[in-house]
């Protein structure tokens, strides 16, 4: 496991352990960092699932189910982090258009959740063609939001 992924998991675990009382003392920058950690976990697992969908990695039903559960978990962590004080956070990649069209932004988040949940259902059925299609739907939901509401930041 890469050091970066371990760091992301540790950050999210620490945030979960501290509970909701700590959330009242967190800044918008803290919530953005937490959110980005969850999205890194999602990106990691989408990379693995994408390899399976493209046939670059052998199909392993148990791994697909596990990676999909991780996607579900990480996706649900992000919702609590979209608070108004994150709008001006230094490291946020959200475009101002996301805040200006927040209902549409939230709708795209619901679309992502539904696509991930559908993938979880398909993964349980073990139909490789349906799973590959469902992975593609999750990728489309991610891209839909990225294209409209995420700004690219050079690394």
C-alpha cells in the first residue's frame, strides 16, 4: 500500500474518531483536507475498478465487492464537508459555479451515490459485463461533476 494512501486513510480515521464535537472547531480548510482525502480513496479504488473494467486486471469478484464498499464508504464521508466556510478554503478545487448552482452540484453527488450503489448491487450478482458497465457509470458520474465544478490545479 502506498504511503500516500496510508496517510489518507489515517487522516480520515482520525477525523472519524474525534467525532462530531471536533467538527465544531474545524475550519473550512480542515474540512476540505478531509474531503480531499476521501476523494483520494475514491480515486484509488476507481483506478483499480477501471483496470478491471478495461480488462487490464483479472476479474476478482471479492476484490470488486471490497473496492466498491470502499467507494461507498468514502463517498458518504464527503457530504458533511460541503459547508459554506469551505468556499474560500485555500486548497479547495471547487469552482465558484458549484456554490452558485449548489442544487445542481448536490444532484450530481446524488447521481454518484446512486451509481456506486448500483455498482454494489451488480458486484453482488457477479455478472462481469454488468459490473463493467456499472463501473463505467460511476466514472461518468465522477466526470460529470469534475467537468463542470472542479478546477484543475497544476501539480
